[in-house]
């Protein structure tokens, strides 16, 4: 099992990313440890990444034909025979937490994210800390990026 947001070109797995099979060239593959899916900062970072890349893709491809919106799209849930039960449960738990966070954000209103239409390439991706703090990442093109904290 893996969570794959096609529009965002983001794939999250709690298993070995090398066992995913064919992955699009422009996709970001993130391997998450099962114990990390309960971390609110990890959930928020995944949500921000998926939203940023989804909005950026929508702007590029079908700006006039598709309403941008700020709702996080549903991922395709892919079966992966190589995952342990713990890893599969962790991915399901992450998906539930992301859905709960999405419901919370909808209740807070539209101004939560500021200007949601700034592309990730302009604003970067903030990981950890309050806005303006933490680590700011700009991604152009990479074959494989491994980040350990």
C-alpha cells in the first residue's frame, strides 16, 4: 500500500520506496516510519507539500478550465504486497489524520494558508517550526532525496 496523489506527484509509503515499482519522473517519494505518522508536524508537512504541488500543477496544466480551490485531493491507495501489517496500518493512520486535519482547516476558513496560489518554486517549503522558522526547502529536480532528522 502507498498513498499516491497523482496531481501533486507525491507518493508516501511506510515501506521500502524501492518496492513501489514504476514511479513518475517528477514525483516526490517520501518514506515515513510508522511511528512518525502520529506526529502533527509530519501530518502538516505532508498536507502542505501535497497542497502546494497540487495547486502548482493545476495552475500549469488547466488554469482556466479547473477551479483551483484549496481542498486536498484524495490519494489513490495502492496495494503493496511487501508491506508489513504495521506499515500498512501506519499509512492508513496517516491518511485518517490528513483527512481530519483537512476537516479542521475547512472549519477555520480560507485565510489559514495566506495566499494559497504562490507556487512552491517561489515560496519554498517550510518544514518544522512556526512560519518563518524551521528549514526552508526549494526543490528543482532530483533523482532521489533522503532527509533524516
